[in-house]
C-alpha cells in the first residue's frame, strides 16, 4: 500500500467510524456532542439489546468515568457509584457525570479489607493491583509507558462492604455492576458473597491474553456467577492483541 492509498484508506475508515457513531447514538437516543469511543458505543448497543431498564449503576474500575457517562445517558440511573483507587481521576469522573453527582470511592476492591500495593500506569486504564510484564505492555499497549509505572499502597475494600455502606440508596433498585479491574475481577466477586444476591446484572472483563502477572481460569468466573444465580448472557465486546491473540472480552451476566 503506497502513501496515497494509505491516506485514502484512513479517510474512508474515519468517515465509516463517524457514520457508525452517529447511527448508534441515534438508536440509543444519546444526545449532546461529547466524544464517545466507537468500541464503547458498540458495547452499550449490545447491552441495551439485552437489558431494558436499570436504575442503579456501580462502576468498579471507573477510571475517568467514560463508561458511567454513556451508561447514564442511556439508562438514566438514580444512583451512580464510581469506585476508582486513583483519586487524581476524581475531577474527570465528576466532569463526565456532572448531572448525577456520583458517589466516588477512592479504594481498590478485592476479597478482603486491607491495604495493598497498587501499580499506577501512565495510561490510567491499565493500572492494577498486580504487576505487569513490561515486554507485553510495550508490545500490545503502545500508549502506556511501562517504565513510568509507579507503586503506591492504597486502601482496599470489598463489594460486601460497599453494599453495606450504601444499602439504603440501593434498596429496591435494579442494580447493574461493572467490574474492570485489570486482572482482579475474580477477587472482587469473592468479596461480594452477600452483594451478589442483590445485583441483577454484571458486566466484567476477562483477559485471555493478559500482560499482568496473575491469571485465573475463566471457568472460575463462570462457576462463581452460576453459584450466585447468574446466567451467562454472552460476550459484549472483544479486543485483540498485536499478534492477533484474543485479548480482553467483556461478558454480561444477568438473573
């Protein structure tokens, strides 16, 4: 492919993505002109096809609050709780969700209350409770400078504690839980023995090809969700690594 062909290809691709965004936003009835990633719009379109209504959203691993914003644009929940250990992102979370005044909890979530090392990446969405393989970060996640990762202890809570502290505002609600904690999803579920009984829907990420130095079998996720009465509703979005390996997949569960 020569330079002219490359330029033409990217122009066509940009136009195609722009048209797709416009069509999906129209279907989802998302107003406004704020920028939304195409992968996020596609994910929410798939979720909306499975879930008609929801009035409470708990976002574990909220990052900058982009997912919360799009979810809120579509479902208009009366309760929004964003859990994000990086307090430096609080301003972004509030800006992205200004209409709802979200509850922000600056803690990591695992299977017990404690204090743990947290690895803050230059690309904030890659931050995790687990160290990562720098070679894989450099190969597959070019926007993240693995050499700039900073380690710092953060407070850790559990899903059950969160539900105990915010039980009144969640009472009687149709609750949607999103877990995107970069390899710590199973521990989050283990710390929610009581809470999982109150949750109606759960979207969680599983990395089949992970850069983090911890891995658990996907079957463990299926088992714990089944044990708490959830049915598997299917994959909502998939991403791929540089060499073509299946990377992270978002799976939806419901009751």
